């Protein structure tokens, strides 16, 4: 961490920023200004933001400073992926003007964060309709490499210290993969735990509202607010971790070696590691999840696509065409296969404190057209179970982030957060990108 980063309020995490504001050691206005300064300095190169509401954020911060509200996020700035509706701000979904809107109400997730005192800085870039057509965002560690997708702007903004936290969504790998590529913590909760109303859907059965921050503690705080009922991580002593060799074989040699080294560190710290196999239903899961995604995306876009087919991006348009052609019986069979894997894998997950794997098979690929391989995140989106990506180091060769994924059974989010906090302590802190 550079001396500049240490001295800037923009480098503060969610909990520390909120504590300083509550104690009177920092004003909400000063924190918002520091984040806006970072955006002015860094975003011309990173391009994380689709819309910055500087005037609105300053006004909200001044009102919080002048008032008596004591929300747990009082004065903490957040970014919001540009498929969430935010009152008075444009929602573009990374698309052309035919799909733009200016909503009059907040998505439930945004409203809950605002009610806790958060200040919305603006909307972060997404891939088009949260699918594969890449947006303009660059990786803050190296602008020649992808930041991942589809929550690319949210991950990059948090990594570059432009904002302490941001909202994203995951349908396949769109929270954890950009979190891994940008070197921050990304969390995808149990499906449905955080309401998705007010968020443009990609596939209802697979869409999850998730969060980005720079520590597990900050993610836990945010998730507790987003669930509407609080969520305290379950403390863990010596965790029981499951390792799937078949998943590790999908990683590059560098990533596999890194994960094996992490396993050794966890064992030295007291963890018990068990090698396991995924149930046979895993063999058909990828095809089933893809089929569900195609059909549900086509169902949502059907009427608009009929009028504006030429205005859609290449990948989203092709997926809609494929989805419209699938028979209903194929969709039902795919959903049954997806749910069969969920039922089969749940006992395995519940028998351990977490299942461990790389978040992505490699460090972020070079180039911006391909947002990266989501195959190690996809099974847990299809199953609707919680998963988290932890930054776990920097590649000695590429100087790009490395990351670890942890997974738990549906409904066991508090348990997963406790394990993640334990692993985070063993791994140690992640540095900021060089230019942050």
C-alpha cells in the first residue's frame, strides 16, 4: 500500500469508513469527495463508471453530516451495477438507447443500502444485458487484460479504490470471476436470499444479487443489510475443507500450484483437507444450466428482440435466438437436471465447512473481447448455493491477481462467511493495484 493510498479516505473499507464517520473523525462529504477525486483521476483509463452522480452524492453526504441518522452505513459510498434501478439515474444495461430507462424507484437492494445510510455514487459498467458482449471497463491491474464480466465496472471500481463497495449480479460467474480478476472479495449468496426485484433479469432461476468489497467483514456487513435481517459469520476454529481434484485439473499449472500451496498453508494453520468427488449429476450440469439460461433470457427479451434485433450485441442476440428455438420439454428437462445436481451435491457441501477451488482457471486473460472462463463458478450458480471469491496473491509472472473460491450448502451463508474470514486471515492482505 502506497503512502498516498494510506492517506486517502478513499482507501478505507466499509466498516472503517462507517466507524470514522460515526466517531466524527471523518465526514461523509469528505469521503464522497475523496472517492470522486479517485474517479476523476483513474476512471479515464479504467472506465468503471457508466454514470457518476457527483452532485447528488455530495448533497446526500451533506444531508447525512447535518442530520442525526445513525445507520450502520452512514456516509459510505457505493457503486451500483447498471442493471439495477436507482431512482433518478439512467439504467442502460450496457445496451443501446432502445433499452434505456430512468426509473422512479430504487431496486430493493439499493433501497436497503440507502436506508442504512449508504450514498450511491453512480452506476458501474456492465456487459450488455449482463451477458458476454464486453463493456468498456479495463482491468485496474493492467488495462490490456479483461476485468471479467458481467459486473466488470463494480469489481474494477472497488479494486481501484474509487468506492469501498459495489453491487453486482451473478447468473453464471459474473460476481466471483471479476472479483478474482480484479483482486477483491466477491460474494454470491444463496439464490433468493437477496431480493432481485428492480434488477433487469438475465435468467430468473440463476440470477443472484451479490456484492464486492475489500474484506470478508465488509461483505458480511453489506449482506446482512441486503437480506433485511442481519447475517453474522459463524466463527470457525479449524475448518474442514473439501478439495475436488477434478476441478483443480481445469486450472493452469500456475493456478493449480498456487491453490496447492494455499492448501498447505491452511493445513499448517489447523485445517483438515479432504479430497472429494462431485456427484455423477455434475456431468450434465453445464449443458443443463446453459439451456435454462438461454430459454429464460429469450423469454424476458422476446418482445423487445422482435422489434430491435439489429440493436442487440452479437452474443446476447445469438443466445436469444437459440433460446427461442428450444422446445418447452427441453427446458423442463434441463431444469430438472439442474435441480438434481443441487439435491445431490447438498449433503457433500453440508458435510464440510467449505468446498475449495480456484475461482477461475487462470489469471485474467489478455484482451478485452473475452471476459474469461466462468466454468468453475457456474456449477454453484446453477445449484443456487453461496460462494465467495477471496484474493489470494499476485502472480509472479504476470503481476495479476490470483484468487480462491469457497462454496457452501444453500442457506449456510453465515457458515461460509466464517470460513472465508478464517482463510482470509491465513492468506493475509491483498495489495492494491499499482495505480490505485
